C-alpha cells in the first residue's frame, strides 16, 4: 500500500512525533510505501486568501469556492496545494495525525484541508441537481481509498465516553471522519485515540506504541465505520434526510448516519 500521513505537531520531540515514527516504521516493515507531510516543518500556509489563486485578478472580489473551481479546472492552484493533491492521488491510504486541541484538529491541519480540498477535487464532484446531489459521502475522488485518524488527547477515556463531560469521542470526531474523510469518498477506519497522554510514562508509551503497530499492520483488514452512503438509498433526495423508517431504535444525532450492526 501507499500511505500518506499528514502530521500536525509543532515539536519534533513530541509524543506525537514519536508515535508518528512508530507508525512509519511499522508500515515500512510491512512493506508499505510511506510519505509524510509534516505541516509545521513544511511551514504550511493555513489560511485561504487571494494569494491561493494567482490567476485571479488582484482587484477581483474573492469568492473562494468559485475561485477554487476555476483554479482547479485551469490547473492554476499554487504549487504547495498541487503537491499535496498529487500525494493524495498517489496514496491509497490517508492518515491524519494530530493532538486534540480544543476538541478538534490544530488550525494548521484544518488549513491544509481548506486549501488542498479544492472544488472539483474534493467537493463539487459529480452531477448536482434535484435528482442527484453529487458524488459525496462514500463516493467521489477518493472512492476506494482508506483513511483514519491518529489522535492524542489530554482528557481521560471516560471524559469522552457516552456520559462523559466532553461528549463521546465518536461525536467529536464525526465532522472529521464523516465531513472531511467520508465526504470525498474515503472508506473510514475507526480512529486510534490515546487518552490521558500528558501523564505518559515509558510503560504507557510502549503499550500505546504496540497497539499502534497492530493498527498499522491491520490497515487493509480493519472493518471500517459503516457510514451510510448518500446515494445508497438511505436518504431522501434532494432534502438529504434519513428516511423515516430508518430511524427506529431511538438512535439520535450523528449515530443516525452509521448503519446499525446487524
Ligand atoms: P507531549 O507534550 O509531547 O508529551 C506528552 C507526554 O508524553 C509527556 O509527559 C512526555 O514526557 C511523554 N512523552 C513524550 N514522548 C515520549 C516518548 N517518546 N516516550 C515516552 N513518553 C513520551 N486535550 C483534550 O483532551 N481535549 C482538548 O480539547 C484539548 N485541547 C487542547 C488545546 C491546546 C491548545 C493544547 C496545547 C492542548 C490541548 N489538550 C486537549 C491537550 C492535548 O491534547 C495534549 O497535550 C496532547 O495530545 C499531547 O500530545 P503531545 O504530542 O503534544 O504530547
């Protein structure tokens, strides 16, 4: 397999960097090719602005989606964005790795998504009409590829449990797993989340590294999260509401968009 790890931590000596190295070594030992986009080390520009669209006249009003579409179609996106898109085309597996900061990914990684996920590449793909609402949520440019998150959190696992004060981790990560990975077509694997990491000692590091190696070894066989496909018959078009008969069982919120286990 060809694996791209997009890594967001500012400190080369961090726990995240050590875990990234564990993941890379495990993947390479299993015979996979690996590329890493180390966003801080690359000096990644996080904010979308006029400079992202060099072909757009300086005085023109910036409409981001329209400019993105035009630049993608005309191959005039900036070189840093095009290089990341090429890596995504190359990879059959994408891993996003980051520390949980304010319940989500660090801004630099969100900025990678904002800039690399161009109109025509990650969104606006396929027919958009009253009969069909695009190739997305299970279809799209990344269909057939796998993706997963590697996340560290200061909070305890219980804090992120069903009744934990932070809210369930699957809910917190839903906008990334469903909205950023499943949306352009990735098959999404369950995340690898390490909790209470600020108190890590050698023993816990070794335990976590071992579990991470196992996840890397089983990337191709791990069952994915069973997100419902937008065009798989579960949603009403064009309102994109889940069909009423599929809401049985009292499930609410984000979990509605996962097919219940048989
Ligand atoms: P580091 O600080 O690099 O290391 C953590 C611990 O691991 C240290 O004790 C270190 O000694 C040990 N360690 C590092 N490397 C090794 C190694 N190779 N071997 C053995 N031990 C090692 N947490 C939440 O749960 N929810 C939040 O919303 C949240 N928001 C945050 C927002 C901000 C802005 C910040 C700064 C932190 C936030 N946190 C939050 C905490 C954050 O998630 C953790 O601090 C982070 O995940 C730790 O990862 P790190 O790579 O930075 O760890």
